[in-house]
C-alpha cells in the first residue's frame, strides 16, 4: 500500500492553458520522480487523488491512463495501480549501443536469461543480410534481457559461425557487443527497421508477461568498420518501458 503520508506534499493543480488531465499527469510524474510516490508502491485511489488535487475522478482517470501508456504506472488486476519499479527508458534513436550499455546508462544491472543457443543453417533472409556463402552456417542466440528481474527485451541474435568469438563458448554471458569488440569485430554502424509487433508466443510464455503488452521490434544489421556484416538481430522492446527519440528537420528547399 502507499505510505499514509503520500498525499501530504501534493500541490493542487494550478491554472495553465492545457487540459486538466495533462496538468495532473505532470504533477503525478513529478511526485513519482521525487519519490513522494515510491517505485513499486501502490498509488492512492482515484477518490483520494481527486480530493487531494481538487479535480474530478474522470480527470484523475485520464491522467493515470496517460501514465500507464508511458509505463510509469502499472495496473495490477484486482489490486489497483502501482508505480512502476523500473522507469521507462528514453534513448536517441540514432545512438548505436548494446542493450547492456543502454540499460546501464539508466542505472540498471542487466541480467541475461539464455533461452537457446544453436548452430543451424541460415534462412534466405539471413544469408542475404549477412552475405553468406551457400555452405555457411550461423549461430543463433535467443535471450531475455532483465532489469531487477523484470523482462524488458527479447533478443534473437544471429552471427556467421566463422565470426563467433571464442569467448562466447564460455556460457554466452554478458554483452554480445563486448564479445565482438574483443574479437576485433566492433559494430560501428547498423541498418535498422522499426515496427510494431507482437511478442512471439514462446518468448511470451518464457517471460510470463501480459499477452496484451505492446512491443516495438527493432531489426538491425550490424556492420564492422570495414563494412563486414557481423550480427543480424531482432530485438523486441517493451512498449510500456521504452521510448526512442529522433531529431527531425525540415529539408532546405532550393530557390
């Protein structure tokens, strides 16, 4: 349950030009960030929030839905709303980094749960993307990436067998980028496609997550500095935990 003093420091909604629900959502975010609503704890009820902020319950409900869509608040059926124990991750879409590096930058220690590791024949798509010879094989590594025991990312990584670093044979632990760097195969660029996706059924069962969670699929072909394809990956990011930022500019028009 939320602490009894959780409502003691709340400032009522003040006037500005935005809808009440948007203003209330901002105040709730601030309360979460400052720890007045601690992570992992239950939020006050709609009725309590309505009385504290001086707004109607419909406004409270709309503000909470906004926070739920961002992943800042979670609904636990039959129990109520809770502050997420793991805050959403916001990253520039142009930054190439490993999952381990990305989550570490947010202060999380990443745990990798290996679901499978196998050597197999490549698919036609993999053969084309990785520029493989007809007799080449690939190694596929399938993992769940967790922070504080919370599954955040499902990854399927495919590497040409002849490029697999020897260190990976020691248990497939740690950052795959680090293994590649140690083998002189540092990914320096990637060709990336984003699209909305469902989590594959086997991964959903392994994660134990709600089947209705949104996911963002990032398909990446990673290239070394000399242009050699070293890794083809499918990473499924939880839509309630990740947001990626991109800077867009208007193209200059010739006169």
